C-alpha cells in the first residue's frame, strides 16, 4: 500500500504549502482541518491536496496528529476564493484561509465538543408536576433552568449551560429521576411554505418593484448598483429579494453585509420580524463582537446550510456557504469594508468576485456609491437601479442651510462654544415642537488639544507623534493611536502656568455645551467612548427610538443606516477640516458622510432640515450637497480623477514598513524600490519616493510607505508577485506589508 501525504496550508507568512505524512485511519480529503506539528508547537491547518508523492525526503516528514472529519470539508469553491484573495492581496494561502475560520475551529482540543450531536432536554409530565416548586427559593439559577424547560418544547444543552454553570450535572440528575428526557437532534430544519405574511408587507413604490423584479429575474452573475436616496427603502428591496429567493429555492442561502457592528441589531430585527416563520437558526449574524461560542455556532450553521440568511460585517464575506445564491452589500461605499490590519482585503470587492465565481447576483446598495462602483455602472459593467424618492409618500429630502461662520463673526453674532446662533435657535424650536435633533461631530473626546498659552506647550503622547485628547468625564488625557493615558496636569509641565486650556471641540464638550445652550433638553452622546460595554450601543439607540432623547450627539456611528423616525433637524459641526486634506479621497468621504447624516432627518414625513456650519459656504461640495446632487458631484469628481490619473483610472499598491527608527523604515523602502526596478513589468509601474506616514510614530514604532501606480491591474499584480521574494530577503525593519488598492495613503 502506497504512502499517503497531505499538503497543508498554515497561518504562516510563507506562501507555500507544507507536506505531512498521513497515517491515520479516517480518509483524508481536501478541505478538512488537521492538527499538525509545526516547529515546537502543534497548530491547526487546512488540507489543500492529498497525494502519494512528496518532494520532501521521507525522514524529514512529520505526521498528521489528528483530523477533524466530523466537520464537512471546506468546498473547492471556498478554497478557490481563499486562493484568489491570497494571490490578489499578496499573502500566503494559510494567512487567508485559517483566520477566516472561528477561533474555536482553530483549537483542536475543542473539536470533540463542537461536533458532538446536538443535545436537547424535554420536560416530562412528572417533572412538570414537581418543578420548579420543589426547588429552594434562593436557588435562582436552578429556577431559571426549570422555568426555561417548562417554557419551551425542548431546551438545547448550550442554552441550558448559559442558564446554569452546572446544567449538565443537574439535568443528568433530573433525567435519572424521570423528570426530563434527553434527545439528540441533528436534522436540518425545513422551511415553512409561507415565509412571510404578504398582507402585512408594505406596498412597494414603482422604483422599488422594478429593482426587486430585476434582482429576482437574474439567473447568473449580475452585479447591481442600487443607488437610492436616504430613506428610499433600500432595505425593503433587500427583504423582498430575499423572500423571492427563498420561495423559489428553499435550499438557497443569502449573505447580507453591513459596514459596522452597531448596524447589525437593526437589520437583524427587521429580518427576524419579516421572516418570523423561519425556524430557529435560519438567520444568523457574524461579526467580531460575538462571543466565540456564538460565532462558531453561527459559522457552522452557515457551513452546513442550516442558516438561510447570514447577516454580518466584512469578515462574513469569507464564511463557508455551500448554497449561496445572493449577496447584498449595504452602504457599499463605506471604508469599513476594507480591512486595515493583517490581510488588507476589501469585502465589497471580494463580494463581486464571489458572485462571479458562483454565477449569482450581487447587490451593492448606497445613497452615495463609491466612485469605483459608480464608474463601473457608467461603463455598463454594473446594472444601475435607482430609487430617486423616499419610500414614505409624505417624506421629502431635508432642506440644507449653510451657516457662514465668518459672516456670523463679522456681524458680531455670538456663538456658544462653537454652536452658532441659527443652530441653537433651530434646536430650541425642535424641542418646543417635541421633535428630535441630531448634532454630528466626527471627533470624540472633550477637546483634541490641551495647551499652554504662556509657553506654547501642547500635550503630546510620549509613544506617538500625535497630540493626546482630553477626556473630561474620565479626567484624563488619552492617545487615540496607542491607548496611552495620563491624568490631566494641574499646571504646564514646561513653565508651571496654571492656565492651561483645551483647544477645539469633541463630542463630550458639545454634549456639555448643549445642556446649557438648550435648557431642558435631554441630551445623549453616542460614540466609541460611550459604547464600550457590550450591548451599550443597542441600548442607547433604543432610547433614541423610544423618544427618550431630545438631542443626540455623536460621531459617524450615528450617521448611517439608522431610521430615526422623529429626527427633523441635523446639525453638522467642523466639516471643513476634510476640504483641504492631502488625501485625494477626502472630499468623496466628506460628501458621503454629510449625505448620510443629512438623511437621518425627515424620514417619517415631518419636514427635515440640515444646518451645516462652515467657513466656506461657496465650496462646490456644499452646493452639490444642498441640491442632493450625488450624480453631479460624482461625475465632476471622476473628471478630476481622470485628469489627475487617480483611481479608478489607475491601480495602486502600497508597501508599508515599520522600524525602530524612521531612517530604518525609509532605508528598507529605498532598498525595496531598487530591487523592484529590474523586475518583469516594472517599467510599466510608477514608483514614488518613500515618505513617512502622516502619523510617523505609533507606540514607539516609526512608519513609512512607498506608493506604486499602474494603468494595468494585471501588470501591477505581475510585478508585485515577482517582488515578494526580493522583499523577504531584505532586513532591517520590524514589519513590512504590501497593500493592494489602498484607501488611506
């Protein structure tokens, strides 16, 4: 009998597969997980090939120690997706495939428990007559367990353990007494004949119906760009398209991506309400905020086909879904879809590739599509579906008023801590009418700078080349780059002056100002600081929806996706800072951000208004915003991009280096540029000079970057692949990484 070898992908920077001898009884198969020795430790890898030959000498081959054959193998299609991502984003296959799996699957010691038959406990009549009256009054956990058994036909073992830490022992005892019975159930739930109650569905507008018809009629790869103004009912289009898919193909699966974790509760609630007839486990979520146990259960539900609808953030694009038949990317323009650490992939772009791979439709929805997607639609590669009006008949887009801060100053009109008179008056009028207002400032903390007027000292981070932010409620200074914190000094550390003062405004300061500027208003702040605890963001948004808040202050967390029915006024502070950024994408992001936050006003039919404080009221961006003219803004910006030879008309890549000194990082990049010049296809690529990043030092590590640009995506990819071995041979830096299609330059 010939020897069997397996080629395994490991989470390792080397872009190679590792050969192992296979001596175990279960039959090996590509796509299965294995535990293998690697160096001095055991790791989990993915079998990519099974063969009877190996180029490695037999005496140097180590053996596979365990195989996870209880988990269905990852399909060849999924492995091809991971291989494409690895090749395109210049990483090893294992660096893509293994991190895409839940942590529990990458821990071989947990396999036996993960794939044990699902246990459920049912309360028998004898137990119902005894429990919970037989339990001590103070045995709260036992009582919760008994009440849960009585309240439902069968209680899952995992749910029982969540109610009582010793549930397994307790249930075994009750089973011996004849009070409960244990059953093992591993059958996939079947869908009911009627998924939704059509009588309760909102009536679609003509534009919505046309969009739904186009999506449901697609039978192969069909990329749709759903361009709908804020409040036009894009979510309703998604829901109808999903209902049509599941009616036509009960075994089909759909993937719905949202840009941020705090948007998932709202979407999940809408999906569960619409598809209330779906069995338990048919709708699951996937995002980094889930507990590890819940994440692996949801991943396995998708992998086995139990989950029909998967709702998640960018990491869900790499979920294993054998029956995937529709992909939806909501707010497709959002930068959050681009991973900024490790594998720097774009979930939106991988969604397009995955739809092409499976020959299925993909829907990209946004009120402000990315210029890359808009250009694809202009070229006819994507089908554009337009929702030009709000879904509620009485609801119209809000009016936009620009408050000229320079004019206010010249006329001697006092502002209150950065809040102009017109904005304060508008806030007060909404309070009197019982309506809600939203104040948007994309800067958290109390003030971005603490300084001394006497000597010019500014509080900076000792580990980063950045100022620290004043957080007044916590009475500390905090670096938003490395997390360094310190108490607020009582005097200037350089000259001893006690009159040190904050400069600028963050959401904490605006919250404090509004409490005095608009007396009687209930002010709530939602930002990364106020939503640190798990579930806190959902609780705060629930307060807003319940009408317990008059003025909501927040960062970009409140700007998109939320359906605030009673908000009629949006105030925007400090928007001008993005107008003159060195980043060529800054104006695109600002326009999208302002359009999104403006769309929170007037969604239920009440007249909406947006007040933007600016020193540049004649800027073309603000005029396009006042007209709600995304098309005009996009086309003019694309013309500028074409003239300047910028994306989407060229393709870019970045080489980033981190060193103990800036000189080391820049020196590495210079060596890399020298090594790049003679490579095949390098003559078609423009290599710019190495430069430090805007924030040069973070956590005592100095950072620099090298930009590459090419008119051909294929030529750039060829050169980057040839460059990788040269880069691995260079020394002198702590870390380096190539990023393809960078968003932050």
